[in-house]
């Protein structure tokens, strides 16, 4: 069984620690944990992780967030992975920083990366793990906020939530999205862990 795990983000050092790059950061953590490295390939950086008999193809698109669909479609086809085995890691302005929500499908929620994936695939019937970044900005400041570097507190929260994010991804590939949602969504939503506040 193969799964495509796509972390959304922008390439380039200037975006490395921005809120919009949380998808990249979580996949980098899994690669480091698994002692694998990413290779520059068509439409993105790719590596593979084996876990409980499954193969997880990790993709960091090089197309920039707003054109992520091109990379997702290419690697789904190249690796012969069905859409139901796709999981997209995405930042979400609508939930508190560090809170997570796994969904089996849905709209783009105003996220340009998801909107492009939906358009290119022709549907939104794929799983997505939303990682909250809050909406702590003044009117008109969204672009600067999502492309801004995380605060030290935010970096700490992300570091403390990364293991749970990876547990959710691994569970998605072993017991499926519905059972994983049941098992983890309550825990993933709560920030009552000493690093944040209840959502």
C-alpha cells in the first residue's frame, strides 16, 4: 500500500520558518526521524518512509503553495496512488495555533493551495490535516501574516505538536481516515498540554 503525504509550503530560505510552511516542517521532521533525505525531483522534493508495511511518499511541492495541484497530480499518477490515499498537510487560519483537525474531504477554506489541488484533481475527496495558525492579524494583513516568520512561542508549540501530527499521518495509512478521525481529532483539537489554551 502506498500513500502520498503532501506538505504545503513555499521553497526558498526566506520562507523556511513561516506559518505557511508548516506542512514542509512536519515532513522534514518525519524524514529526520526516519533517517531519510529528500531529493529534488519534478515538481518537488520527494522521499519515502516505510511504516508497518506501508510506503509513505513524502512530497514537498516546489511549485509554491498556490500551484500545489500540479505536483500532487503528477506524483499521484507517477506512483500510481489513488486519491483516497492522499493526505495534504495544510496551515489553517480558522483554528488556534497548534490545534489540528483531520478531515476526509471538504472545501478549500479559503486556502489557495487546497483550492488549486481541488481544481487540478477535479474534486475535493481527499484527506487533509489542518494545522491551526490562528488569524492574529489586522484587516488586510493576511498575506504578511501567513508569510511571516513564526514567533518563538509558535515554534515551540509546533515542535511540541509535531509528534502528534506524525502519529495522525501514520494512523491514516494504517487504520484509515475515518477511524483516525475518531481516535485523534479530540486530542488534536485540544491545546491543554501546557503549551497553549483550550480551543
